[in-house]
C-alpha cells in the first residue's frame, strides 16, 4: 500500500517536472520568434521610401533643366573683331604735311584749339589768336621755341594729333575741319608783280584783309591799319621782317594769293578779277 502511494507520487512528480520543463522552455522560443518576426517585418515599408526617394531625386532634375532653357549663345555677337579692327588706330601711310593742315580741338593734355596751316604758321585760339611759326620734318615739329615731336593717327574717319615736348602746345587733339579745296590754276611768276596789286579778303589761315599797293607798301586792316614795306621778286616776298614766299593762282572769277613763312601775314586770300 505504501509502495503504491510512493509510486504514484513519484510518477506524478515526474510528469509534473516534464510538463513544467516543456512549457518553460517553449515560451522563450516563441517570444524570440516574435522578436525576429517584428525585426523582419520592419523592412516592409522600404518600397514606399524608395518611391519617395525616386520622386525627390526626379524633381530637382526637372528644376535643373529649367535654367538651361535660356542658353545665351548669341552673346558672342557683341564681340565683333571686324568692328574692333575698324576702330583701331592706324599710323601707316599718313602724309603728315597734308594731314596736319586743319583745325584741331583738345582731347587730352591741352586747353586751347590749335589751327595748323600749310603756310608754316600755327594759330592757338585763346581769348586772342596766338600766331607762331612752325616747321615740320617727318615727325619732328619745331613750333615757336620748342623742338617737339608729333604723332598723327587715324581711327575710323577721325584723325588725332599728339604733340610731345612743347610747353604751350603739348597734348592730344582731334581734327574737326580742314580748309576747303579750290580748283585753281597757278599763274606764271612773271605775272606776280602786277597780279599781287589790290585788296585781298581772307579765306583761311588769317584774320585780317591785306592790301598790296604799287608803291611798295602793304596794309593790313585790323581795328587799325598796319602799314609795312614789302618787295616782291618772283615768288620771294620780303614783308616787314619776314622772308616769305607766295603763290598766286586763278579760276574763272578770282585770283588767289597764298603767303608762306610769315608769322603775321601767312594765309590764303582772294580778290575779284
């Protein structure tokens, strides 16, 4: 009897231990599988994130293409080498003796307009007209008391004169006018002594009318009359203190008188026939 009870108790205890051991070990495994399942289910939203990333990446590409639409490839039209070439100053093939003749206005470094005549007189236009002798040999300009140097350049249709090493005349000038050209025929020098007699009005290079009398006196009409002696031999004119030179020409209506190398009397004149 006691043996039977002990056997039943031991059997019950054995099965209780087996049941306890089975359930206690099984529950952690199930929890671990649940944790594993939750970790594996976490990557499920990835397709949504990839679509959002794809949308986010495609939008900037659309915006980046918009600035490319107004491509300004026409800007090189503003840089035209042919135009720059036309405005580039040129110094070749300039006849200084011909092109220096005219009225020059200051551009830089000079104050007063300067009229340079082909009669070897320059006129600086201040409140009065300052007349000075000059001579030109190549680019060497002797003007008044100065041994200067000059450069003439052409830019487009404009001529520019630069004078160096002259206290009163140095600077850069632009030519604004030249004396008009007249179709005239030179007279024979044997006729000069009679053709010069008369009253001459001014064309260019001079301010005051001039009269030559047959009595060896020349009269310059300013606000008063300046009377000076003169002699004429061929084209050699001695007038006041100057050893000048003259050229007398004609056309159908006028005689023309040009006087060179006289500070006070140089210029171009005309009188009726």
